[in-house]
C-alpha cells in the first residue's frame, strides 16, 4: 500500500510542476473534434458551386483548393477553372477547448461541355443616324465580337458593340465567338434593332408646283417641282410615274427626272413623290405634259424676192390632252420694205396673237392639228361671196383672194385681217412635216401692206386661182437636225406661191 500511495503522490507532484495541477497556470482541455462535408455540389465549367462542411465542435470550418488548376474557392464558393476533379479541403484549427480537427476533403467532378452558346442582352433603342451599344455574352465566358449583317442600314464596332445607324430599316447585329483549345466555335447569334425616326420627322410631303415638259425626243418627258416639304430629313430621291401606265416610271436623286415612254409620251400625265430616310411620301397632283414650242413658217414669194412671207411664232402644246393653245407671232408683208432678205429686212410685220381655230385632222396617216392665229379678234379675212368662191370668210384655198366684205353693194371697207396656219403633229411635234402636211400650211394678209387693191396676199402650196404648175423644193427641219428635201408640184394664189417651209422646235426658256 505504501508503495502505491507514493506513486500517486509523485504523479501529482509532476503535474503540479508542469502547471497541470492546482497551481497558478491555465488548465488545458484537449477535446477532439471531427469535420463532416455536406453532399458534393454539381460544378460545371464555367460555373460556380457552394460547398458546406461542419465541425463537431461547432467551430467554423475553412476551405481551400488542393487542385487550383481545376478549381478555386473563396469562402464556400467554388469556381471551376478547367475540366477534371476538383478537390476541396476543410480544416478547423481548434481552440482552448478543442484540438485541431483532422483535415477532410471532398472531390467534385467538374462537368465540361465544349459547346458554347451566345446570348444577347435587351435590344437598345436606335434612332436614325444615332448610336447605341449592344451586349452579348458567351456561355464559355470568352469574349464575343460583333458585325453588321445590314451594312447599308448600320455599322458596328467589332469589339465594343457600338452601333451607328445609317438609314431607316432593321439593323441586324451578329455576335460570334471563335472558340479556343477547350471550346468549340459558338453558333452565331443575331439581334434586330428597329431604327426609329427622330422625334418630329415624317416622310416628305407631296411635291407642289409639279410640271412636266417634253424632252428633245417624243418619247421623253422631264418632270420637276417647285417645292417639297422634306419631312424634317434630307430628301434622298424622287420618282415620277405616268397616270396612264404605272410601268412608265423613273427615279432620280435630283430634279428634273427624265422619263422615257415606250413610244410617244402623248396622252400621259405624271405624278411625283419624294423619299427621305423614313420612306416615300404621297403622290403629287397629276401634271399634264405642257411644252412651249417655237415655230417658223416661210412661204416663198417669187414676185417679191428676196423678201418672203414669213411667220415667226410660238405655241403651247399640251401633249396629255393633245391640244394647242396660245399660238401667236408675227407675219411679214413681203410687198413692203426694201429688197433685202430676212433677217436684215425692213418689211412690215403684223402681230398675230389671236388663236381662233384648231382643227383635228389626219394627213398621210398622221394625226395632228391645223392651228390658225389671226391679226384681229375674229376670223373675217377673205370674201364670203359665193360668186367669188368665198365660203366662211377665211378658209385657205377658197375665194379669189378678195378681202372680207369685198363684192358687196355697197362695198364694205377692208377689215384688214391676216392669219397664219401651222400643222402640229400631236404624237411628235418635232417630226419633219410630210408633203400632205405641208400642203395644208397657209397664210392670208388682207392688211393694207399685203393688199393689191381688193386682192389679199394669200398662199398655200396646192390651192388657188389661177393655177399654174411647176416644180419646187421644200426644206423642213427641226431640233433633231434632219432636213429632208421633197419635190412637189405647187399651185398658188395671188403672187404665185412656189414653196412653203415650216420648222418647230422647243422654246428652251419657256420649257425649262
């Protein structure tokens, strides 16, 4: 018993000496603890997952990755870095009560799909001529690049996704990711940005003051306008269209627009509309094709050479309605003045400003108008006495050339009227005249300077009294530069008319 008690006393003394007894040093409890992980989470690349572990002591656990090439961890959040097995260690260092816990680990398989996808964020608003920024991301986390599949509508900066609009329409932006050693090329993704018009802008208004004039060929027309409301944006173009056939149309960035018809443009009217970046505006009111032409008609006078009877004038032709208006001009009196040829002459010239007759005719298979303008405001020019062959007082080729009222009892005073008659081809006013058309040209001058007593200066190529036969030549020319020569037999009234010459061409100052 003694020896047993002595051993116990020694153990107590040793404990006290080491500070484990009842002395003044701290008391240490080395309780053990363990760590337990929760279920392993699913972890995809790229991606994150949360791990959980607890110590039996209730003390906080810390985590670390023993495979930093596969995964990293911050707090309890694991981030996948590469395919493979991610190993997470859990530790608890202990305290004054608990000893350090044995380290435990948890293995997590990193799930990897080499295929990647691209997703766009919400489409930004894009205003005409403005900028916006698109945003897209790849499921791989790799950067995407941008391009425009509608380069006429918009452009985009490849790296930043800043879009610049160029015009109205749908702007389509594509996003691409080329892949790398881990990931395959991503399927292209697109985003549509519908371009909006700026506030306060519209399509252009209907053009006003629209005019159409014939060109230098019978199948061309020039269409213009005096004003157009642009809608608040620059006008990008105009379109002219025939009201008779919608297939006859032409467009241009500027005015006037040259429209070409399959043959003649006669019978056509034209509308005009303007376009800006937003779209096309409404059509204008239809405009008839109205052109002012110059005309010169020369009647060769054998008895007054070098002076001739010359009519110089102009008229307005509406090819839509095929009508002539406002034929007016001056007629020379070849019996007056010195023997000097036009244009150096000093002949008396009569002003014929009263278009009083326009007759539809077909001559040689060609439709046209015989148009006559008078000195006075009436047609009373030649005698109406049947005994002298007179009829209505002015028809060319009738009567004996006596002035209107002559032969009456008592004889009426000379009314002093005069006229000139032209032919207008209603399909092509610039066409050279045929012989049948030339034969209908006429003039009469019953004014004092064109009179021989009661007999007027009159002329056509085929009608008159007395009749004489002879050969002469005719030159007819126009804007096109053709001057055919035709031989014909000529008859004449007083003064022996031998030939006639007529030329029509556009009046550029009036038609422009």
